C-alpha cells in the first residue's frame, strides 16, 4: 500500500548529523562530529554500586510502574537543588522528571503551541530541539547571534513581525552548536522583552554544570518573577546519557499540562535510572564530582584549542567556549563549507558537522562547522587535529 | 501571567483512574483499580544478576547515548521472535524499540494523522491510548464491542460515515478494560475491511503472552500481506513495567517516520533496560518463564472470579477473561454505576474503576466497572471481594 503521513512529519528528516555519523563507522575516520559525554566522565563504579544495592534491597521500586511526575524523592531533591540556584520558585513553580532534556523541550512546545504559532530561537541552534518543534508544524523563526548571545535588535524585529509568538527557545550556557554563552545583560533584556511581548522563555541548560572557565552567570529562570520561564536540564552530562533522565522546572499550570502529555507519551521515565540518579546526587560529594567533570572537559577542550590556535590556517575563526562540549569554527566566505566538510571526511578521514545542519532556515548559507572534543580520546584529538590543521592550511593558505 | 495552552491539550485531562488511585493512598482501602503486574511476576533476581554483570563488564554500553532505533541485538532478537509468530515480515517490515507500548501507540498516531483525521477504536478502550490520540486533536470515534470483539456492522457504518479514517486501534487479546478476546473470524474480517477501505490497523498486544486458558489466536499482524498492520507490544508485563521498554513491528516506511519522531521525543529509550531485556530474553528458559507468569495470573483471576460467580448478586454480569489482568463487570441498567463506584470506595473502602473512564464518548452512559486481580495480594483479593460481594447483594438484591 501507499503510505500517507501527517503533514507535521511528512517533511521531517532525521538529524543530518546521523548521516555524517555513518561515515564514522569507518574505523579509519576520526570523528569530531558526535556530542557524547567523555566515557571517563560517567561515574560507573558508583552507579554499579547503587544499582546493585537497589536491585537487592528494593527491586519492586525499580521494576514496577511508577508515577508520571517522577520519583518523589528525586523531585524533592531537585526542587531544593534548583531552588538554591534560584531556578525553582516554590511560590509558583513545580517540577517534573522527563525522559531526557529532549522530552522536556518537545512537551513544552506541544502544550503551548498550535500549528502555525511562532517559536523563536537562536540560529544556529540544537538540531534535536529544532526538529522537535518542526514535528508540531509550528512557525520556527531563527534569530542570529552575537558573541554574547542572541541579537536583541533582530529579536525585537521578529517579535514585532511574527504572528503569535509563544515561545523563545534559548541555550544560554555554552550553546550547541556555537559554544557561546549569553551575557547577564542580555539575559535581563530578553526577560524584559518576554514580559513586554507576553511570551514564554524555554531555557535549555544541559551543560550548565560543565563550566571550566570564567564566572557562572545567573540563569534566566533566576530572573523570573512573573512565571514566564520553563527551565529544562538533564543528568545526561553529569551522570549518564543512557539513563534518559531530565527535568523541568516551570510554573505549576504548565507542569500540570506537561504531566498529562508525558502520561500519554511514555507513562513515566525509566524508574531504575531515576532512583539511581537520586541516590547518586544525595550520596556523592557533588562539588568534587563536578570538579572532576570540569577538569576532564577543560583538558580536552584545551588540547583541541591548542591546534586551532597554533596550527589551523589563520583564516579560520573560532569561538573559545567557557564550558560544554563544542567548538564552533568559521571558514572565510570564499570557501564552500559543505565542500570542506565533505572533503574532510572523504579525503582526510576527519568527521566534523557542517554548520547548516543547525540552521533554522535550511537554505541559509553557513560558513561554519562544529567540532566536539568530549567524545574522542586525547590521542584521537591530537592525531585528528593535526590532520585537520594541515587540511585548513592546504586549502586556505595555498 | 495567564497561560494559554495549545488547542490539542487544552481539554486533555489526566487519566480518571489517577483520581481514583488517590483514594487508594488510604491504607484502609483495598484497590482493584490499578493495572500493575503482580510484583511476584518480576524476575528480580535474574535482572539483578544481569545488571550487575552489565555494569561491571560493559558499563559504557549501559550509560552512553545510544541509537534511536534501539539496541541492535535486542532488535535482531525481536525480529526473529516476532517472526516466529508471523508478527514480523522481513520482506516489508522493520522494528523499533519504544519507551513502552504507550510511546508506540502515541507515535503511530503522530506520524499518520493530521488534526481532524479519524481514528476508530473499540469502545470502551485503554484510556492511555485514547488520551494519546486526543492529544493530537484527531476525530476519535468508538465502535461498540460484542463478546468476541468489535461489532463489525457498526465498524462498517463508521467506515462509511466518518471522514479520513486512517487508523483502527484494537487490543485483540484480553482487551483493557473488558478482558475480551477478538475471534479469528473477526480478525480476518477486520483485516479485509482495512484492505477494502484503505486504513491502517494499530494492533496493541501488551498481554499476548499472558494467556492462561483457551487457545492462542493468530494476531492480525500475522494476516498482514499488504503492509497495513502496526503491531506494538512491550516488556512491561513479561519483564518489568518500570523499564519502559516496548517495541513496534510495522512496514519500513512507517518505522522510518516513527524513528524520526522518537528521535525528537526522547532520542532513545533507556539503554540499560534494553540491554538487560535482551540478555534476559536470550538467556532464560522463556517457555518456563511465561508458564510461571501464566500460573500467577490464572491463580489470581480464578480467586477473584470465584467470588464473582458465587457471592456477587446474580444481577451483576461479567466477562470471563482468558488472559491479561482485568475482569469487566456490568451492573443492571437501573443501577447508577458512578454512584456504585463512589459508594464502593467511600463506604466499603474498595476501589474499582468506573466504566465510563474508558468510554470514547465521555457522555456515554456505562453500567460497567473494571476489576484488576494482578496488583492486590491474594489476601487482599479475598478480603476485598468478600466486601464487594456483600455490597452488590446489599444494593441489588434488597
């Protein structure tokens, strides 16, 4: 038979990154295209210990159906933990556990937007979220970024010209893919605009704990006095990505709707991972654990940056990240970025992600590509960056 | 601020069963309202053993990001296992792991239906699926059931009168909530109608392995020659519900779209549970494991049925299930079912689920209620059913 799909998913494509990752099945290819946490960042012994104890002493808790909102002790812990960072306001917020940050962002869109309503976001932005929004057939409109985050003038223009703007989606810390961090000044302006134009800010903060240089900047959620900010985060980068355990702090009426939508989506998130996460967060020395993670990423990013600074063609510009997992490089305008990325993987056996994979408007021309330093080993970084450096010089300096 | 929600979720309510379950927090209340597998049905020692080995020998596999389609060895196992039951046709089907059967049904609706398209289903039916369909603002139309499944005449009338019928949703084995099983004859007729009227059958089979009497009936998927059947099932009732591990076998083009939608929903399902499920299914003696489960549910259902047959007022009719988790009881027409259920929980401290919780049309009058025998202990069944029997006699026979 001939299959007819719904309009909302008909043109939806799998992440372009997945196509690139196919090349990385070739053992000769060194991949800087992924976005996985460093394997050494997973606290695997502690997880094994907690899990063994849980499955021995409390197996039914870990194996039976649970409640949609999430494991109550974990929710209580997170309310307190996020409360300390002013990301949970007990007077008007509530909190739900989600199946990763991905589900938090998807359901926020589902509960607030009708087809055709407008969602604004940084451009470029995280492909997974963009596709989630696209899957609800909303009017997705990108706003260009400066070095300190979204361009305010262009944002205000979009707020005036676009119809039914309901959500502004932002990744203020070490944004994916650019690695950029939004300044406190801009966070304040953006929040003021939310109040003025009456929209919701969806603040996605998967990398917040991975700051390895500079000073912490208060979240937009911490500025929230009117109940306009949905704050989503995840244990993917601080405990385990395979857990698929994320969380959202948002005004209670929004959480209530997310609960109903989550219930019909997957009933609840894997409960073993929720209990293990709770016991991990409440028994380890958290500052020490986070310090360990930051040390890993500081070291790996420095290693990669060293090649970019010293060995890349000077015609390649880049963003120096203060945390997170990515470095954003930009080629000179006369160089075709797609050709560059194709050549990199086919001729030089180095996989990077072409910048237009992250574009909101797919026809937009990008001259950038994304490098990841968390997934490769140090040896792979050295070997791969040496090759990539040579390639930039061969192509751009001759 | 005042929150405005999307039309599709604006009127969506949390499952009414959850409201009833709140009463069950009262320790004096005996609950026949849940739908959890019996705790003794979870193979907890084996899961603990497999998990310990996995987290010791292969921790990164269990903790790192994985692929959206699901853990490859589990998919390969399922293709073979379902293939043996003729529920996977290698010439046109593919298979994906989902976050429980719930996600399988939700995403099937998302990829195939536009807002306003029609989805037909049995009425009453599983509230979780009904709400998932409602959350996409589709035209949900229930078709009444006979003792051997959906009423064919009414189904054909609906096919002629409703616009854009895209999916017929069915739970052919030990349906939730009625416990009814669809006859082979009806399965064949329904499949023929799918071919004639060009729609997709979504066959939800969470309880298939829990048949404790009668003969197995071939699935509708096993009759599928044209690629019209989406077959979804889950490990919730045969390994662990807390895992949230389900699976879908369907024509490749449909699976491809489900993969894209799953990617934007939760990236992938918890990978620890997928690997544990695979190792469980491939190392235990499966026929023996299933026999153990069937013995548990045969015994518990018999215990409950004994009270209904011997001690209930004869004015209460019921469906004798051949498997699954539920018994469907129907009061005489002059008895108000909602009053009965309210009285049961408030005065007699017995929680049952009012039948209209499962109605497709919420204004439909129901005289039935659902009993569950898998969650309570044998002692609770005896004590609770004695009370409920007395209540039916008090109310109906005096």
